[in-house]
C-alpha cells in the first residue's frame, strides 16, 4: 500500500495506473484501518491519494483532466451515486449513516474519477488491459490452488476467508474477492478485454494468458452468474456481422419478452429462476428478489427502503445490482443507473458509425460493447460491492477514453483560406476580387 501511494504520486500518469489497479484488486477489501470510528480500507486509502494527485494536476495543468470533458456518462454516474447516498442518509437519519455514505462517495466517485483521469487514450486502454491480464493470471493461479488445496492463500493475509465455500460438495473459489460470486463475475466480464487484445496484435502473450486466466476464474468460482457473464460476452461478439442491424435486433428482443410475458403463466422475469449452469444455483431466490421489488414499488420508489429484509426469506441479500440500486436509492437512482448503461451503449454505437471502415477502432468499440453487455447480464446475479466495482469503473473509463478519441479525430480540421480569384470580365476591365465560398 505504501509503495503504491509513492508510485501513484511520482510515476508519470500513464504508469501510475499500474500500481493502483494491482493493489486495488490483489489486496482483500477486508483489510481495514479504523481511525476515530472511520473505516479506511486499502482501496479507500490509495483512492484518497489518487484524488490528491488529481488536485495537484488540476492546478498544474492547463488542459482538461477528463478526456472528452464531463460527458453524459459521467453525469448519469454522479447523479446515480448522489441519490443513492442521499437516500441512505435520509432513511436512517443517523450520524453513522452519514459517515458510511461519505466513505462510499470516496470509494465510488473517487475511484471512478481517478481511473477516468489516468485512462485517457487508446494506449492507456491497452496498457490497462495488460495490467488486467497480470491480475487475472495471479487470481487464476490462486483460485486453482484453492480448488486443489481447499485453502485460500489470500486468507492467510487476512481480509477474506481462509476456507472457501462449499455447495453441493463443490468448492467455490473466491481468491482476493469478498465472495465467490463476485470473483466469478470478474472473470466472466473481463474476457472481451483479452479477446480484443489478441485482435490488436501487439500483446498476444498477454491476451492468451488473460483469456486462459479469465476462463479458470470463471470455472473455479463455480457460479451460474460467472458462466452467464462469460457466455454473454461471447454471444455479444458473435453479433459483429450484424452490427449495422442492432436496432432491429433490440426491438425483436423487446417484442419477444413482451410476448413471453403475455403467454407465460408466470411473469417474464421468472425466467431468471431457470438459470442454473452448475446444479447448485439459487436462480429462484434471484427471481423472488426482482418479483418482490416490483410488487413493493410503492415502498421504495421515492428514496428506497430499509425494510426489504421483511419481504421474505433471505431478502436481505440484494444479489441483483438493479434491485440493490432501486432499494437503496429509489427510482431516481435506478433511472440514472440505467441511463449510465444506456448512454454508454449509445456513445459506443455512435462512435462506431463514425469510424466505420477503420477496423482497428471499430473492433475496440465493439469489444467494449461486449464487455458492457456481459456486465448488464451479470447485474441480474450479483450487486458489485468489492473489487468488482473497480472493474466496472475501469470499463466506463475505457468507454469514455475510446469515444473521446473518436470524437477528437472527427473534429473538422481548420481549412486554409482559399486563394482569391481575379476576374477581368467587367466592362471597365478592372480587377474584381471574388471570394470562394
């Protein structure tokens, strides 16, 4: 942690990202320093020092800190976080709730904007994905060992469990993450990063190791959520030949879901209960979370609720990002969360159309779309609360940097003033200066 703080301050911007990501992912979130009743995780501490660097750069730089400026994705993300924090404080009306949400604002907004500033262009995206390949390799080795030895080496350091969870006689490895589901979600959602790295052609070794590691993480976590994320990313990539027909495909999906809702005996969201790739998944529980949230709309729409645990057995476990956002932040927070996703897809689609024909840039944008879709699917199975949050912020930073690069390249170049044309067609044979339009 101390080494990371020094490097984040002293390294050039393009390299400061490396220690920040490595420490954020490989130090368990449970390693905490408590000062005056305030909890400081390692991630929170390095984020605070990262923010200090941003303040320093703000006063020492003449340009914009954020590539592409403060864009619609940033606005939606900030408003979602703000309404969520405000709702918790108003619901509980306690000093501890205020302290808790101030810490969360540091984690969420601080971590997001540190990554937004450090990831500025195409090369930064590629460098960050190579760092993800290293992180995934370490995590995969440790999770494979966890399966073989029934011991989590990160548990020896503290901050996470030493003995992995077992369900139906099968070990669910978790590595440095807080729970096996988030570990698997991490592996499943980062797969498109490494597949793009292979197409880029400059870092094929990192691409191979990253792909293998993401697969091992997904398998060793033994969760349907991880497998769903992994499969969703691959399915999204398979739509590459139909990339010009995505509007029609989206409408077809909407019509199909509405039709199913009309003909099924249960609501269409009951399909969540059918998802079980491991034989030990709790898809029915996740269906009940969504169903109860819809049925209790009047209880949470204004500013969320703190009574959801009374809605049924185990309802305290908000293992769905959409439900968690709604119940802790109200309808406004949910709308802005969906807006963050929608605007990310929209800006990626618009940018891809601008660079159509430039295969290198098109592929990057499409693979980012695939990673975003993998997260959209994963959100139905888990709410991000540990290192997975950092992976989500990094993806949004990748999207903003890639789109900003396309927008900069598409700006009209300043044209030179055309040379004047002289004419002698007037009766007086005088020169007339005509300006080209």
